[in-house]
């Protein structure tokens, strides 16, 4: 019997949205997958089992969007897919209107994270209206579903997962901090300011390093570089920039403390942080900001919660220093074992997909 066919629509370049990289990895054993994404001119990551179509981002924004819709429409018409999985993007409901007889699944991983309350309201309002057109919906967390007005019987929970990126045994005789993720609206420069105070007090007692990996606007990057320079931490803090997921292992091998610095705001509060899970599953102790979602996974065994300001980050580092001798990397790993992507896809997502496909 031939595998059933799923078309995945996600604007992120393939391999740079961790959730979907692992959806594809574990779904491809049972389904034939197509994937339509934008080409951000990043290093291409391939899975042989996935047919990937890239759409150029050259030209005006409106033209890019039209080209993207054109490629999606072409793929739907020519592919004979059993299901079309859409990672939510603005105006994606037009596809449902254009192809009313097709079977769709809408996946929502985030609400608006814009600083402007007006822009957040408008973006979330559009999301609330568009989601009503889809009968099959997956959502990252119950708090996110509540935020966008979905009742329990209107969505399926598809939680965040992670992989064990590093299997190396972790010791805590020195502090090797690692941040991996977006810089957008994250204020990562504040962690450097908090580290500077800690370094000035503890550098003669313990070896300290901090590696920062990710992407953001020119302003985000400028603030990080200025914080390194102004605090004279050029030999302590290494700013790497963007690194593909497939090349992160070496950084995770070296690190023993992960930084999950999500601003404590209304619009970030219901967003689980991928790296919180990935650090912990790799035996890396996690310094995480005190959001609703981080509180659900951070325990005394695997991390410390802090506020989103330099002083609180300094205090978290001080607490870490005082308890470092009691930390155990295996206890850290075991605390989130049920959140492995393989378990989530095989025991949750595949069952839901088959339910939709068998209807």
C-alpha cells in the first residue's frame, strides 16, 4: 500500500524551524512529504525523503508573497496530496477558500509577539478569524489556545519537543554559558550586562565563558556587540551569529549552562521556548526567565528561574555558582524525557494525522 501524501507549507527555510525539521524526520517514515518554503539564502539542509520547493525572497514583499502563493497553488494542484499541513502565516486561509475540497490542517505555534499592543491586537484578531475556517487545528500549548479564543474541542494539543543534541557527560567545575535562538525582541544584551557583574566578582574563583548563537535585526546585533565591548568581555563572550541546527552539536558539547531568556511579557508568556527543552535534554542546566511556560518545566534539578533584567540574571548566576557541586547531568536529562520529538511525533502527531486521514 502506497504511503499517504502530506504537503507541508512553512515560510521558514527548511531546516531552520526546529519543530518542522523533526516533524519531517519522524513523519517521513510513514508518509510521503512535500515541503514549500521561502529561500532565505541560508545553507541548505536536506532530508532525502522530503521533496523541498524553495521560493526566492528577491523583489518587493508583495511580489514575494504572490510568488509564494503561486508555488503553493501549483504544488496543491499537481501533487494529489491527502493532507495539506500549514504552519500559520498571514492570509493562509485563502488556500482553504481556493481549495474547499482539500483536507487541511492548520498548525499554530505562536501568537503575535510585536511590542505594539495595537499591532498585536490586529495580528491576533486576524489569526482568530482565519482559524475559524479550519476544522483541523493543532496548537502548541493550552495557554496559547486560550489566548486565541479556541475551546478544548476546537484544537489538538501538539506540544513542543526537543532532541538530545549532546550526549557528552557534563561537569560543573567551570561555567560555560550558551544562548541559541532568536535575538528579536529578546534583549539578549541584558544577559551580558548581568554576566559582567558576576564575572567581576567570581572570575578569580571559576572559569567563565558565554557563547551567543542566533539571528536578529541589525539593532539587536549592535546591542549585543556593544554590551560585550562596553563591559570588556571580548575574551569571555563569543558572538557567533546564525548556525544551522545540524551544526550545533559542538557548541552543546562544550556548554553546561543554557540561557533561555524570553522577555516576561503578556505576548511571550504562553510561548514555550524550544531551547529550554534542548538544553535540559542535553544535560545542560538552564537559566530561564520566569514565564508561565518555563515554570512548567524548570525544576530544582534542571534549572533556575529569573526575571528579565540584568540584576536578576546576575542573581541566577550566583545561585548557580553556589549549587554547582550538587548538579548531575543525568538528572537534568531525565527531567524532560517525555518531551523527546520522537515520542511526540510517534505517540501524538501520527495518531492525530491518521485520525484526520481516516475520516
